C-alpha cells in the first residue's frame, strides 16, 4: 500500500499542471444498469490519459543530476505522452521506446511533445526490456510506467479527486494493465474509506494480473492479444501484485467484444471518445461482471481516450451491423440488362438505402450467365431488415445476409 501522505503530496506537486478532470453522473448508463454510475473522465486529461499524473510526479522528484542525464521510458502510448509532456515542462530530453504496433496517433502525439521515439518489439514487454538496456547503455534515468512508488502515488490522485466530488461511493471500477493506476487508487481509498469496494478489470486477452490475483502469486502470460492496447501487459509486477492483493477486492475480465460494445456506447450515448483500456471499466458494468445492487453508486475510471481512428472505424462499422442499422447481402442474378435495376427497385420499395454495391460476373464459383451482387444497405433496425428480406423473397430473389 502506498502511504496516503505520498499521494496527497503528489496531488500538490501536480496540481498546477494536471487537469482535475470531471467526475460526473452518467444518466443513460445509470438507467440502463439500474445503478448510479459516475464517470471519471481521464480521457479528457492533458495528453488524453491519466498517465501524466504519475510521470510528472516522478520527474518532479528527480534531482538535478538525474534530470541533466535525460530520461527514457517504455510505453504503448499513454505513458509515453505523459513522460514527453513532463520532460518538456522541465526542459529535459526524453527518449521513448514503443512497440512496433503502437497506433500512429500515439506515436505522433509523443513526437509532437518533443520526445525521441524508438519503435522496438512486438508488445510492451519487449519494448520495456529494450528500454532498460538502452537506459543502462546511455546512462539515462528510467521512468517506469507502473512499478514505481512516485508514479503510483501520482496515479492515486485520481481517487482523491473522485472523493472530492462524490464521497459515498459503493464501488470504484478501474482498468488494469501493469497495475499502477489501481494500486494508487486502491491505496488511497482503503486509507480514506475502506468500505468502498475496488474492482479491477483486465482484458481477457491480457489476463496475467487476473490469473495472478486469483493464485496470489505472479503468473505471466505467454502472449497478449486485445484491442485494449493500453492494458495489454504480458508480465506481472511483483510489487504491484502485492499492493493489489492488499487493497483490491475483486478482479474481473472483459473480452474484446464487450470492450467494443462499451466504446461504441460511450461514443454514441455519452458523446465520449474512449480507448479500449479506458472503456474496460464501463464494459464490466454493462456486462454485469461483478455483483452490485440496484441504485449502487459506482465510480468508473475512463483511463484514456487515445484510440486509433482506424480501430474506432472498425468498431463503429461492426456496431452498426450488430445493431441492425447496416446489412450486407449476397444475391445471385441472371446477368442480363435490367436485372440490377429490378433488384434496386425492390430495395427502394422496401425503403432501404444502398450505400455500397459490387457486381461480379467472373467468379469461377458462378454459373455462366449469372452475376454475384454484394450490396450494403442502411436499415432502421431488425424489423426493417426483416421487411427487406420478405420483399426480396416475394420478388423472387434469394438473398444471404453476410455477418
């Protein structure tokens, strides 16, 4: 457990730089879950994530000699920008090692803050190993993203701000990657109000901390795979596991489908852009991953908003299909003049808007004289899609829905 005095001191240290982000009631999510949910919007933080809190607190604690050397960090993106921003504030050089698959948004965001970026490794842990070697070889100060007491104390300031706004919470739900954020939040909460239950959320594709918490010992994963790149951590920190065992009540898992649902919900219903790791807390609430009562007061930490635009586009497209607002049909027509017009007239009568169409007459799977039509429609829900299919069948078309 990190001493409360360290977290309070960190709050004073970062107060002039770091935003006190909103912690506000979410009426739509609350109504859907029959609870009272409050969202801590760290996606609106400077650099788009909470990580600047710990990074700034750590760099502020360095002595002059350490600052002159410069700093190096390993990060999947959010810690990188936190270190880059903090280093710039103190006028020191920062080098960031990032996995090769890091979203472009996070790479360019880090470079824009004046940091040098080196891409290395398939995941965070490989980048981390290289960063340690790089720090030793170049005599730089290493800024750990989560296994450092100054960093953890900085992250714990999130909890102090939450209690400033709502002091009678029943639960606080926190995403877990390396465990620095939840270690800081849980340390603060259990010293201020131990009745509040702390729920950690792992991505099921990066479940090392979940497995380790259950076994009460370090169990590393062989690999990680999840859309929540900010919490895709393969190896468990022994120190953070000890903090978590001491202070966290429960850890649950959410899969990529559930995370994507939460991202889309937050975007469409709450008007918030949140990355995969940041949406994990809401995914756990939406999909009932832990037991809560009707009208329970739940604080959910949205830890970051730096989602890759291409990933967001895929999530939106899949979400439209799952919610029956878009459908893709495969139809075989006789390849003759007017055949396609007859099909489009039928769809017009069904009030379905055509947004994409492909006409293929050369596929070896087709009989001579046939054409395969792939057509994408905008629709108004499941009932409308049923109406479209009935209209097509009535007019002699055999259509398959591609999911």
